[in-house]
C-alpha cells in the first residue's frame, strides 16, 4: 500500500483533519479517480487515529463528492475536483502556467467590457496606476512594479462593471503576485510592455472596445 509519509495528527477535531489530509492527497493525484483508498485499519495506522475518526472523515469526503463507499469492496475516489473546495484553495495549488493563463484570458474580456462601461473615475484610477507602473519599471523596483501592474489591471476589471469578473481577477492576481516576484529578476519586460499598456488605456479612454480587445490580446501574447 502507498506510503504517504503522513505524520500522526494532534488536532482536537481529528476527523476533519484526516479528511483534509486525504482531500489533499486526492487533489494532488496521490489517489486518482477509480482508485480504492486504504482500508480502515491502514488509515488508522497511517494517521494515528481511531476507527470513528476515519469513518467520519470518509463521510465528510463523501459529502463533498470526492469518494463513494461500496459495501464489501471499500471506499473509492470518484472525483478529484469535488464540490466543496474553495476557489482560493484550488488556485493555491495550481501551477504558475495555469494561473497565468486564467489571468490573461480574464484580462482580455475585462478590457473589452471596460471600454464600454468605464467612467471618468475609472479612467483616473487606471492612469494613476499605469504611471506608477512606469515609474517603478524604469527604476527597476520589481515588487512595487508588479503591484502597480496588478492594480492597473484590477482597475480595468472594476471598470468592466462585472462583479464576478472582478472577484475572479482579484483572486487570481493575489495568488500570482508571489510567483511573479520569484520568476522575474528585473523589470525589463515591464518596460518593454509599457507602450502596449499605454495603448490599452487609450483605447479604453476612447471607448473603443475592439481596440481594447486587440491591445489586451497583444499584452497577453507577450506575457506568455
């Protein structure tokens, strides 16, 4: 049977802790769809808890749609996604490429909508963040430059007047910031893409949704 190296648990609510650990193993692919989980005695030994905690943990996972108990056969993984995983938690375990692709797709549609729905207050906010982006980029101040870039695109998301897109963008961008800081060693790419961002802002100012879509697409292509 697979050795996951799990340490004995010490939390008071042992069933929830066991469920969390097993959920992590399912999400990470240690246990795949269709695979049978270890038996109750094996899980008891693995996590250092009693039978009642294991059974309650399995019930929690079943309620989330991750496993199904088949009498006489065992407990089987039926989904590696489930219905109970918060978006933030899912994004936290996503790799950079996945997160970045979602961010870029959002930015394109957000820009198109912002050109239609923006107001003067939105424009002033975008201009302020873009100016800061340029200032930090030319000074090679990486982390403030990344934050200014995120703030600029978040302001565009606000101007789109779509609350769901805004929430999604904020959530994705929050998880990406740390990755950006570790991946970029200087602000050269931000300097190079400044003119594209200027053009994007101008298209939004002009209420030209087609050009906004075009410039956002060019930015996303350059960012890959």
